[in-house]
C-alpha cells in the first residue's frame, strides 16, 4: 500500500500550514494527489527575447539585459521600501520594481554590471515602461555558449497558469506543485498495460509531469489525451460495475399475461402505436421478464408518447400480479397524469367498482394536499393491492406508504428528482422493483452515458401521427414594438378560430416579498433601465384583459395558488372554457390540451434553451398547427438573442440540448443530484469528448464483463476506491 500513501499525504506536511489551509478552504485541495490533479488552465509562453526598445505593453516578455543601477527608496515615512533597478541592453532602458519583503534577494543579486534574464508583464508607471516583480535568472558570463543555452531554455519555457484564488495566485500554486511533483512517480496507474500500450498513452507519472511542466506543446497534448481518458475510463468502470451489480440483484420477473389488462387496453386503443413505441415497449418488456431489476432511461421528445409506453409497462406488471407507481415532480403534473391515464383506460381503471371491467384495476392518486379521508382510502388500496396503479408526487416516498407488491417504479422528469428520492421509492418493494426513468429533456448521448451511465437508454424519436408542426418566431419587442402588437392579434385570431393560447411569464408577481424586491428593482430600473424585473403573470394578465385581449377569458395559473384552484383552472382550460391561460413554467411538463395552438413566451431570453423547447411542446398537440412566439427585449447582437434564434430554427430537441450544453457548463447539466460524479471530472468535458467517453465505455464494459471484481487489476481497483469515497459510493448506489 506504500505506493498510494504518498498521494494521500496531507499537503500541510510538504507545504506548511498556511498554504495548505488556503488550498483546502479555497481550492478544495487536501492531499498531494489532489494537487497533482489540479491541472493548469492554460500555458503562457515566456515570449521570445525582446529588445528593450520594442517592448509591447501588457504582454509577457523575456529580456536579457545588464543592470545599469539599483537603488532602494523608502516611502510611507520609512515604513515601506521599494527597490528600483534600471536595465540596459544597448537598444533602450527599462525599469524593474520590487516591493516589501520581495526586495532583499534582488537587492543582493542585481548589482550594477550583472547580466540576467528577466520575465514579466510590461506595464507603464509615471510614463515609463516597467516590470513589477519579474522572475529572473542570473547569467554567468564566463561561458558565452552556456549563457546562450540558458537564455534559450528559459525563454522557450511554457509557464503553466493554474486555476487560482484571491488568496493564492498561480505562480505560488506552481511552486507548490514543484514541491509535490516528485510524488508523481508513485502514481498508481489505473489503465491495464495492454490498453495503455494499445492506445499509445504515456505512463501516468510521465503524463502528470508533462501536464505540469511541459517542454513543448506536444507534451501538453499527450498529457491531456491520457488524463482525459483516465477520467472517462475510471468513471465508466464504476458505472459498468454498478450495472453489473444490478444484474446480480434479485427481482420478480413480470411477464405480460395473455388476455389480461394489457390486451384489453390495446384492443380499445383508437390508434396504432408508432414503430418507435413498439420497439421501446419490446425493450422494456424484455427487461421486465428478467429476474433482475430493469434500470432503463426512456428519452423522448415532448409528445412522443412516453406516457403511453409507460402505461403499457405498468399494465403488464399489474397483469403479472404486481403494482406500479408513477412519480411526478409536481402536483399539477401528478393530477394531470392521473386524469389522462384514467381517461385512456376508461372502465379498465375502475376495477372492483360498479360499471368497472372485471379485468380492471384501481388507479389511485396520492399527493400531499389530498384530504385525510381520500388519503386514507388511497393508502388502504395500496396496502391491500386493490390499487394496481398509483400516481403521485414524492408524497409516495413517505414512510407511511406501504405497497402490497411493488413491481415497477416509473419516474417522470428525472432531472427534478434527486437520486435519494428514487432510492427511497425503490426500497418499498419486497425485492427491488423494476425502474423506468422518463425524461422529455433530450440528453446528448455523452451526458446520458455519464450522468445516467447506470441506466440502459431507450429513445423515442418520432412523433405520433396526428401531431402538427409548430412554427416558432422571435418577436423583438424593443426594436420592433409593432411585432408585439401583431403577436397579440395572432393570439386573437387563434381564439376566433376556436382554439386556445398560453402566455408564459418568468415571474408570479403578487406577494409582499416580491413587492419589496420589486421596489428595490424598480429603483434599480430607474437607474439602469436595462435591469427591469422580469415580467409577471399577474401584471401581464391584467394588462391583456384591459388591453390587447379585452373581451376574451384570460385566467392565471402559477405555483402559489391553492391546489384546488389550480386544478379548477386547468380543468376549465382543458374543457375549452378559458381562451388564454397566463402561466409560469408550471405548464412546462406534461400539460396536455390539444386545442391550445398558440404560445407567447414573454422575456423568453430569461429561460434556458431546453426549457423553451419543453414549453413549446405544449402547443401543436392536436390536428391544428402550433405557433410559438418568443418575445424578447434582448439586443439583436446579444448571446441571448442568438439562443432564441436557435430555438426558433429547429424543433429537434437533441440538437437544442447540444446548443444548450455548449452554452452552459456541464456542471449545471450534471446537476446537484449527480454531484458525486461532477467533482471527479477535471480534464474531461462531457460535450466535446464524446469519442473518448464512448470508447472508454466500451473498454470498461469488456473489462468488467471479464473480471467483475477487478481481481487481476489491483491498480484500477485502488484508483476506483479513491474515486468512490463515501459520498460518491452512495451516489452510485442510489443511482
């Protein structure tokens, strides 16, 4: 074990307490290994030698010159001292300046007549060019050749620039790295030798040396390729072992029964399933039929029919004697799912009730705001097994909720749930239930392989028949106010043609807290007109009722309304009694009103790309074409406008999620729930390194299949153990 220990050595042993404390508190670096994996952000070239006469301002330069004179000046009544050194090289003169404790060494060494090489950034002080605190190397003039060689070596060096903090700048981090660099020799190499040689990677100690102290640019490329590969590979091995361990868990196989609930349901469907739905359903049914738990991620565009696929899986499990639970992120969505599933099932959702079908089962709803009596009945139906299907919010996870025999958990909109919540629900089964995770946020393949790497992935990429195209346009409200007026006319035209519309705003705008913020913001807005607060549902609804949409029924929907009120508004909107619904993003997921054809998104630049795509998916759900208007006051040349134009230009969610990822950093995408993985990625960027991740995954799968316990790869096992410290281990277990 000695080989690992030098990496585990605390930094304070090597660097002293003060530096180690700053590194721990501000950079989260605690051990020698942490510091060796704190890679430079970029590299500065010291610049070829520059004549003093041609110095460029604000650039890093290296000069060779002779000291003409040096003197110490006092300031602050003798409390501060400054060393000024004048250099000459025959072409011109340059001043160097050193302050404080930094004056002693140069004062002793930079004597008139000495020649040295100086590197630093050129600035101007009192109309004179100067270098403040340059690094320097004295040149012994006795051997001219040696001096020339030293000059070349010094000037050509690549200077690593490290991610730093206010308390510790890059060159001090570089010095600390110098102190721990000898330990790089003890690096435990996680790559099996055959794999490393096959891919032509340098050994790990060499890669660490090259990334921190490169001689050439090729060194940097070599090191980066190797270090990226390590990160991708170790992570993929962890995920592959996770998947392997899942295949070893017991689960009850749930096979569909002939002439059961599923067949009865399929028989009454008014349409045929798309090819994609058939294919994905088969993948799911194959998983359900095995005796270890399914772990599948179902990705599908908004409206690609994921709910239908999930419902058929739930019915198959009920046929096989189990229960299915569907977890939704909000009450509005849980109610919506409950409503649409009971409608789709008709009398099959009324098992045991008068007029219900003999093959049917009970479908119950369980949310936090239900009345006590209804809640008690729902809990009873679950524990007796009377209810085959339950739909709810995370109220389903509470301890009081007991199932008769939970066979399948369907999680809708995974990115809203932490892994802990998924886990709590899974622990409700006698054996681990099967798990189907659904998301309408298209996830680029690499992110799926990294974040959801413990799940197998199915993709629904065709829209069901009867879906209409959606036209999207950016409405530049500031540059062209008449475009906004035209937008409201278009909404009116849709309503006159018997359709309905959504208006989405970023803010609710109705309470005292917001009023306080509003006053502060209002003041700020008067000082800086660009900084006005985001438009609010309540205010916009008022304006529209009085102005552009007078005479139409305009209602509001937002998260702070009472659940019954929300439900009432949604029901009336679904029934066609409300012409225009002004809402926050509560409608982003799952709201299904086929008659709604137009959507106006106010302050659209304040929403993310995938969020806009989600919102837009709420229109065009019926036979009439959809219209989505993205209203923005952002300047034509701004990145915000470019983002909106990208959304308007394509309906392909996967393409948009790529754009989204490039604009945000993958940190946000991996999200808090996945924090265990995020902290281990330093060199790898999920979006750009698709090939590396895909190749690493293939290698990892092959290695784990051949040697699940990694008995023949002790180094890889050691590195994995270090990566999967407690929180990460838990993260992966919960995945």
